[in-house]
């Protein structure tokens, strides 16, 4: 009956009104900080709070120091999530006269189904020979300067030289050649990302590999020369080989069809970063780099103590350039796992996985976010909550009005240092 309160039956647990309003226990108050860094002199142990105990058997201390949240996971980790970290240092290296190349694809990182990558190094003047791929190729120059040359299906050619922080992009099937310039005696190093997780650099279509598998009489007929003209073509793929650097004033041969009206390079190093609370971002996609129709990217900085918090609409491939950080992937259904990253590490987040990137060091964290998409898109946690009626947010999370008012509404969110 309205207005009356009945006594609880014998044996019933009586809870307060505040407790009864919650349909689930409150989340743990554990801070779950990173317990050690790779510079610590102590031997890490799989212990967090009252859980775990010491290691008695053999231990790879160096690896454990780099992966504290795998050895002693935060209490928020649960269930099973695939491996989302791959250091290029664990990739087999292909050594050539004049350079090297090492790759990451689904064979070493099964989660990364949408993108694969190659880290390549060329000495000054060295060439990555004329070749093409069945996938698109996106590149980011890490050190030194690179000259690139290509010809498209319209017979238009393109030649340019770019430097650190700059990018190039070749659609599938577009033949190209790469050369490290002589501006830096050591040459150049760069990162390549391909829009297929099954991609293998060892399956590239190279001009030397092709022509040494074509009968010389066919080559002679095609070019209208004597067969002896091809007596010295290589008998196997060159791939990477030394050469003399081209002069700085080199231009591509004139084409009757002209120069490609669509640039295949983008001077991202000259793009002004957008400052954000706790960091900055540069975004490069088809809106400002028109040819890049399957790869969108961002170069992100996160200051010490700050985080980048959101979920993407596409699979995300990340590469860590400077600093140290960690990512927790939320894979739905109560599954979550935390990974730690150092420079040279690759991270991967499947589409729609909730996650953050936290700077866990004392210097700026700088990394690349690469998406298989023509446009850079994401949904930040702060924006999502800030643009939802506050009464609904409070009903879910029981946040105060002051907290609701502080929710971040920035499109690409990097929040300031954590108060935890």
C-alpha cells in the first residue's frame, strides 16, 4: 500500500537507499599505475598489491622491464585480447648491399589484418629498385632525405625529394623507384605502411626480377633493339643496391602527357600542428593529400602525464617515434588488456575497440596513428559524453555536475595530465 513500509522478511540483507540505487558494484579504486620502467635497476616481479608472487625460474629481465603491464597487469585487465604490440626489433631483417628492410604483417602480428608495415634503410645514393605492389603504399620519412620517381597509367610522371616527417603515397600498381639522397652521409630511413595485413615485402613486383624472367628475344622485339643489348641485365632481383646519388637539380624526363597533376608526396613536416590540451596533432588524409585514398594518418604528441582517449571507426596501426606510453584495449564483453610501448614499437587496435594512449615517461610521447581510410575519423570519449544529455551520463556513471561540466569536447582529444 502506498505510503507504508513493510518489515523485511527474516534473513533478508537490508541495504541503504544509496546502495540500492546501484545495479553493480563500484569500480575498483586501485590506481593501477605502471609499476616500473625499463631504466629501473631492480628486477621486476609479477606482483601487484596483494596478488602474484616472485619468479623462481629463468627470467628475461630486459623484456619484463619494457612490459610491466604484461608481467604485473592492472586490475582492470580481464579476459583475452590478442597481442597488440610488435617491436620491429623482433622482425627478421633482410640485409642488402646498400641497406636493409624488415617487416611486420599477420604472420608475426595476427591481429593486424588490415595493414602491414616495412621499416627500410638506404645508404646515401642507394636505390630501392623500380617496383610496384598490388596494394597501396604509404610512407613516412624517419631520417634523411628521399627522392621518389613514378609514372601513372596516364603516362604522366612525377619526381620529388622530401625529408624527415614528410610522406608519400602510391596507389596499387603505380610503378616507382626510391633513392636516398646525399644530403646526409648516412643516407635515409623510412617507414612503409600497406593497406593489407597479408602484404609481404618479399613478394614485390621488381623490374629486375621481371625482366630476367622474360626471354631476351621478347625484350628485343619490345624495345626494337638487338638482343645483345640485354646481355648485362641482372640475373636476379636487385631489390636494394648502391648507386650514385642524383644531382640536386635533377628533374624527370619531359612526358608528352605532362607531370602528374596529383602530387604523390606531401610535406607534412611543414604542416602546422594543431595544439590541444596536453599535446598536439597533425592530420594528413585525402582532404589535404588527395592521392592518399586508402590511408589516413595523424602525427600525435602527448605531454608527460597526459592521455589520448577515444575509439576509432577503422582499424588503427600505430608506430611510436619518441617517449614511452601504454595502451589498454577494451574488446567488449569484459575483455581488456594493457600494453607498453617504446620507440620502434608497433601498436594495433581493431575497429571499434575502446582505448587510450597514456604518456608514462618524463618526455614528450610522439607517435603515428594510421587508418585504412580516406578520411581521419574518430569518436573521442570526452566528446561522446559531453554531447550526450548530462542526465543520461549521470545515470550511467554517477558523475557530479562539476565533472560533467569539464568533459572534453575536442574533436581529436588529447587531455591534460591525469589527476590520478
